[in-house]
């Protein structure tokens, strides 16, 4: 019985620990969002991040963009929001143009 009491808190502690995934320095890229005349903002992300998640980071800085219908262009191609950064062929240092659709 005492042995079970000792194991029980240990198991609870192990189940509650957060597992962090490792990110390597070379996997981090910076993409820059640009919209004339007000927006020019670089965001750090990973190639495996969804573009929608990176877009959320942009909206934290520029909250007024959240209330508009936006189209994003990278390397003369439209960016698909629910694809990963690498699937959109976005690379380190790329510029993402923001166009407000009306």
C-alpha cells in the first residue's frame, strides 16, 4: 500500500509535465509582411508552421488588419492560409505583400 502511495504522486507528476519540442537555430526563418503605407513587420517562424498561425502573429501587432479581408502574395503567387510555410514555397527573407480586398 505504501509503495502504491509513493508511485501515485510520481505518476501524476510525469503525466503533467510539458514536453517541449526542440527547434534548431537553422530551422528558424524570418518573413516580412508589407502593405503600403503602414505595415512593414518581420515575423520569426518555422518552415513547418501553418501560414494561418503566422498570420495570427501579424494580427497581434496590427489588430486593425483583423477586421479586413486580406490576400497575401509571396513570390508573385497567392499564399494559401491553411498550408505550411514550406508548402507555400516561402523561404527565409521573403516578403509577403498584403492586399486588402473590398
